[in-house]
C-alpha cells in the first residue's frame, strides 16, 4: 500500500499562553500543501520495522511512524508491517512532515490489517503521538486550538497559489517554544473570521501573524530575508510556517508565483500549491 503524506503550513499561529502541563495553548489554521513524502506499507508476518531514504531520519522507536504503528499494533493485539519512507518534506522545517507520516500510518495500517478503529480512539492515538498529528487524520484546512489537537474543519476555498521556500535551517520546536519566554495570556484572535475576511479580498495582515517569528528571525536573519524577498516579488502575504524554518508566500496568480520562485536558488524551492488544493493520500500518482 502506497500513501502520499502531505505537509502543512500554518496560516497564522498565535501562542495564547503556557499551560500547567508544560504545553502551550495556541490558535492556528492548518492548511495542507502539495509537497509530500511517500509512505509504503508492506505486510510482514510479525513485528514492526522501517527504512528511510534519508540517513538523518531515525528508523527506531524515535520515529513517529514506528510509534504510530505500535499504537495500532497494541489496539489490534498483534500484526506485522515494514514501512518504507521516501522523504521529500524537510525535517525541522515547520511543515509537520513527521506528524503527517505518523497520521498516514494510523489511517492506512488498520485498513491493511483489517482492523476497525473508532474515530475517537484514532484521534486519541494521534494526540498521544504529537500535537500536530490529529490534523493529518483529515484532508482539508482546519482551525486548531488547545495544543493543536482541537480541530474545526473549515469549509473555505483558498484563492491563493502558495509558494514554499526553505533556507535549509533546522529549527527545534521545543527550542522555539522555550524562546518565547514568559508572556501574558492572549485572547482568542478568531483566526477563522480573519481568514474569511482575507479570502474575500480584505487585508491578510491581521491573519498572517506567527508569534514564533521574532525569536526565530533574531536567531536566523536569513529566514526573515526569505520572507522579505517573497513580499518584494509580488506575494500578497508571506509568513514563516510553524516554528520555522520554511517560509510561504501567497500569490494571486500562477505566473507571479512562478516568477517569484525564479528569484530563489533551486535548493531553496519546495514547490507551489494551487488554489483550493486537497490531498488525495490513497490515490496513487505518478
Ligand atoms: O506535541 P509535540 O511532541 O509535537 O511537541 C514538541 C514540543 O513542543 C513539546 O515538548 C513542547 O515543548 C512544545 N509544544 C508546546 N505547546 C504546543 C505544542 C508543542 O509547548 N502546543
């Protein structure tokens, strides 16, 4: 079984405050993008194993894919699978690659093994694996609250071409949260309303705020520079995704998006997502 495991961006990311359990409550809009890894599941008699096309990705219990498989294994009371992961989504890039891979294993492995896992159980497994994992159980844009796991699907047609560029810097999510320091609790910014306004042609600036940008830009000015270049080259808005380091630009037409890409080195370009994109993880392509 071959599955396409798509990345996400955060269309706005506000950290609302620190909780007693050490996590932070946040408000964000997750949007799936075209960039994807490929996850292949091969049935085995017994046991869980994996391989990956990248040497710097662990293939032991430190990999979220294997931890996802272990969740399904526990529920099923046994089973065997070998996972082959073809990585194209950069690691530590704010694109949720590892979380997406884990969610795809949670979605696909029960099918492969013929096990029926109720939705609320699957969601609980995803939330145990990581704050971003539950979003990838579904295929469309969603408003997220809590630590990222409380999701409201958004029935909205995004009008932009989304250009992704990377400075090739690895930012640790835990570092980025720690770098925020202590701060006052923020009120809910109602990103869903800000998105509706931006989609209707209003100002996207109130939506496109990422609370991680100040600390990350100070530590790595090259990331701020990439955002500036997107805006200089026709983006109607640009923002760092997640805790970085990927930056995305929103463009109102395809030609402008392509022209902006030409301003970056080939190794910095991660691709373009068309308006109203929706992933089809279980449809084999190309
Ligand atoms: O949930 P996940 O394992 O992806 O989180 C990685 C780290 O990021 C956590 O250990 C925590 O330090 C931080 N985090 C947080 N608040 C969130 C999500 C993550 O403080 N909402």
